[in-house]
């Protein structure tokens, strides 16, 4: 009699259901995993677009809003009951809130295969030393971190973490969605967004928050305007700094050069990148930016800050330019070089496409995660079974 092999059940716990890099990449991962896995989600936040997309795709999604410190006891009790009732094979936690709660409650509820997802240099999006202290308090309750960049691993091991408790899996994308379109199709897309056909397009796709460094890009654009360069900049994304950034654009007289497109569906991003001539990401800190990978897959030369894992994607002077953060003058200089030289844009864009095809595909990322999950089942399952028997 043939027995049916049980699926590996994984609960992904995230601190946010907004449309950010971590949330988008996790959604892509589970949507392409094999039928050997059963993925479920718990968001420590109210309903958001990512959670709704997952529900639409048929995934089971839980919401336990941790909106303020007073909600911690209630959320902790509900999460503990969820874990006790389901007995997942693996808990995969993303962000400081999820790791802090998930590690403690995971162990209390009898779970042993607990992983963290490291998406930035710090265990949280907040670059403060206290986040390291708080993370270290519970780190030993987990198997370690799966990081999307070597830079993040190097940073934490330099601060006392054990290198043996890290796995490196780079982000990957479905490159077929981002191949460059014919010129006629680009004109059609520009008309759709009511954009001029004759201007070079600079694009930045990032949530409007401190980490992404938009104010330095806007100041660099003022330098480009002063040099009488003709361009249009698309800022794609939304966030708490939108009002402040719009005020800065008005103050510098850049209303005609800068368009705020707001948050856009994932299906729109390839279209926007198809009309992009230069992609810019002026972040102050990063993990491994998906936006840069997508831009390179679409054939865009990139100007980005050399922070976090960005240098693991962008090859300086080959697929684009890397600069120091908080340097609008350097940013303006590199963008100007590309605005003035169509052959350089094409050369760097084509080199970027080749690099993504070789190293950052969705297929490779999914294969690596599935191999890791299966390995943890084989190895840690035996270890913990022996301990329980003893």
C-alpha cells in the first residue's frame, strides 16, 4: 500500500501586510513553490494589499494586529493558540516584531524549526543599536537567519553573531516579465500615463520613507535642471514622507520634472520600467533591493548608493554606478553621464540584463529555499525526535 507523503507546513509571520520588498518577495516565493509545501501566513498588522493578494491566491492568512504595546498580551495569547492548534513544521519569521514574538511563542508551543528572514543590515528596518540587543535576547531560540545579502551576514557576525547560524539566499525575480519592449510599445505606455514622448525618464521605485533617501535624489535633480538637462522623473511608491517630499519638489521648482505616481500594482512595474531610461535608488541602508534587480532585468542602467547588498547586484561602471549615500552632487554627476550618453545607457542596460539572468532568477531562489526547508526537515527532525525520545 502506497502512503501519501505529508506536505511540509510552513507559517510565515510578518510584521506588515503593506507592499514592501520583503512582503512582495515572500509572496513570489510561496506562489512558485512546489506542491510538497503548504504555506500559510500570519500578519502582525491589519489587513493590507499583500495579505489580500495571498488570500485571493488561496493561501490561508491570519491577522493579529500588534498596533501598540498594549496589544502585546492579546496578540501573544492569540498567536500562541494558533501555533498550538496547528503544529507547523517550520516557522519563518520576518522583522523584529515577528522574530521576538515568534521565537518565544514558537518554542513555548513546541516548535523547534524556527527561522528568521534577514532583509536588512539590522534585524529591523530601524538602524539603531538597541535593535541588535533586543534581537540577541531571543536569537538563540531559533536556528538562525536566512539572509538575502552577504553584507547583512557580515554586519551581524562582526557584532558577535555566529556565522554558522546564517544561510545566504539572494532574491530572485521572474525575468520574463521584465524584458524590454519595442519602441512602439514604449510610446503606447507613455501615452497611457500621459507622459511626454520626447523626454528621458528617470525612475525611482521605493516606499516614501527615510530609508530610501528620496530627498537626496530630489536635490540631485535640481542640479540636473541647473545644467539645462531635459528629463522627467517618476517616483513610484507611497509612504509617510510624501507630503514633505512634495513640498521639497515645489520649493526647488521641480514640479515639471518630478511626477509622484503613488503606489502601483505589481503588474504595472514592468510597464513603468519599460519606459525608464535610468533607474535610481538613493537608499541610506538596504538589504538586497528587489527594485534594482527588476530594473536591471528590464535593461535599465542603475545609479544607486553602495549600501547593504546593493553592490552584490550592481557592478560599478559595468551595469551602472555606485555612489556614497547622502551625496546629491555625486548622484547628479552619474545621472548626467547617462543622460548625455545613449550608448553608455544601452551598454550598461544590456550588461545588467545578463547579470540578472545569470544570478538572480526566481527559479534559482525558489530552488534554494525549497532545498533549505527540506534539509531542515531531514536534519533537525531527526535531532529533535531523538531528544524527545530521550
